C-alpha cells in the first residue's frame, strides 16, 4: 500500500504495530497444522499430529438444532452480549451434572470459544505487572493471553519425572508479592496429565491460604481414561469458589471446534466485568452456534463416550509405539488427546545424515524426512519434547508413528 495522506508521511517515533500486539507470536500449533496442510495440498503424503481437535463430526442432533435456529428470525438479530438465557441455564445445569459445582446464570458468560474465555478471564483479573503462575508445559495460548492483559506469566516447570504434575510446594516457591493468579489445566494440553483429587485439593488449599485467584481450564473434563476422573477445583475446595474462574466449552467434548462456543463460570463481579468487555469487543456469540451448544449440553454424553473409546485405543497404540523408539521417553497420558514424549535422548545425534540440537529442529527434520507433523516442546515452554495429538484416524496414526520409528530408530 502507498502512503497517501500527509499525516502518514509525517515523521513518527512510534512503530507501525503497537509493542503490545507486535510481541504476540503466531500460534505454533496452528502454524504446524498450516504447514502440514500446505504440504498435503502440494501432494505430499503428510500425516499431521499437530491439530488439537477431534477428527469426528459434530453429532447430528446438534447440527439439526443449528439448522432449526437458522430459520428463526429472532436468531438473526443481536442477542444479549453475555449469552442466550437458554444457554446460560444449560451451562448451569451441565456444570451441576458434570462437576457438581452449583451456580446461577449470573455466574456465566458465553464466549467465542474457550480461547476468548481465557483472554477475558485474565483481562478481568490482571493489572499491569500482576504475575500469573503458569505450570509448564503449558498450552501455547496462556502466556500470550496473560501478556495481552498486562500480566506477567511465571512458568513453573513440572517434567516427566513427576508425570508433568505441578505441586503446591513448587507453586509456593514461585510465589511473590505480585502473584495474583494461578492458571490450572487438568486434563492438560499439552501433556495429557490429570491431577489426582488429593493434589487438586492441596493446590486449591494453598491458593486459598495464599489469597491467590485460580483460573481453572476444564475443557478436557470428559476426556479421561482408565477410570481416572478430573475433579473441579472449586468443588474440591468450595471456599475457593469466590476467587475461582472456570473456563470451559463445547469444542472438545462434542467435536465442535469450529462452532466457537465456550464460557466463563465465576464470581458475579468478574463475570459482569468480562461481559462489559465482551459487549464492546465482540457482542454475542453467533446465535446459531449458541443454539447448537444448548442442544449439546442438554443432550446426553453418549457421543463423547464413543469418542473417548476411540481416543483411548489410539492413546495405547501411540504410547507403546513411541516407547519402542530408543531415545524417546513417553509417559502414559491419562486425559485429553495428546502425548508429550521427551526426545532429549535424540538431540545431537545423527539422524538421516543430519542432527537436531533442539526439539524445534527435530520437529523440522521429522516433517521433512518422514513427512510427519509434530509440534516441538518449545511451543509449550519446555525444550526437548514433542506434542503429538492422537485425534486422527487409527491407520494414519500407525503409519505416522511407523515412519517416525524408521527415521528415529536409525539415530546414531
Ligand atoms: C487447554 C485448552 N483450553 C482452551 C482451548 C480453547 O478451545 P476453543 O477456543 O476451541 O473452545 C483449547 C483449545 O485447544 C485448549 O487446548
């Protein structure tokens, strides 16, 4: 574009893009997915383990509810910025059913996916310089959302030795007078780790005593395996409810990533503040999507039970196949649909005539030599790991990991 106004030709000391926005990096997970899709479109037989979304279609009864909503003139109009009353009621009922947390519609804000819920929760809670304890490996969006809201992410690393489970002791060691919030995500993206109830309670009690807020992301609540459950922190520690914001959404449970419906459930003052923000930023979430979410949440959980079975089968396959590769250590995840193997044993060793010094380089090597897309651990705050989503077809999964076995098994 050419500058046309004298105003834009005037000398300026400020940069074109604000420092706040220029500091945001591209989502590494979406970037890997885009690169894999581009290679596929160019005719390469790429197998992608990058995307964090179920490979199933949204169940029919949910789609039908959306079709019906399309034909209702009221759905063609603006609706309350904070969400359709019917959806707020459905979220309240679903929360009582699934986690046991009691709430009212005034505790709920319907957002444009869990992502907007995360951003708005931090925007409502943080002043410039407030620190957020962020257990690492962490979902790649958290630090960006924290910084965008003026906060300072403080990673607290839990490695494979602890099963990627952060402890209250570690959190206490990282606490400073500026600490305002703990971000808690169980089941975890990217590790699939699920904190047991005792540890959730220990962390919740620590937060309560330290006067720390908790933003708890429960978006993978229904994806747990082998009889494991993921308790909700404000249920395990009810006294914390007044300083706890739950983030959730329909994306992962109902294979609805593209519909963009999530929510915040929290104290009324936080919900009101976040609703005010949303009323200026995006207004109501698309009504048709909200109607679909009502059908999802008021229906049963049979669709997620079917997906869970498939994910569990794939989880066992991928873990056992990855464990056959010398230099790869793969803890068994108990939730979500990710494995997070350590590949430290492969770094610096010759593979197909090349060497990778970092997990970023190893992921590139795997994409170029084996045509398999994985996300390097750097995207999640820890170096020397790969994240692989097993939300893809069984045959592709076996073919993709077999290619990795052939390539990485040759490491010198
Ligand atoms: C931990 C976690 N929270 C929240 C989200 C947001 O999901 P969405 O914005 O699609 O509802 C994701 C998506 O990958 C996630 O992994």
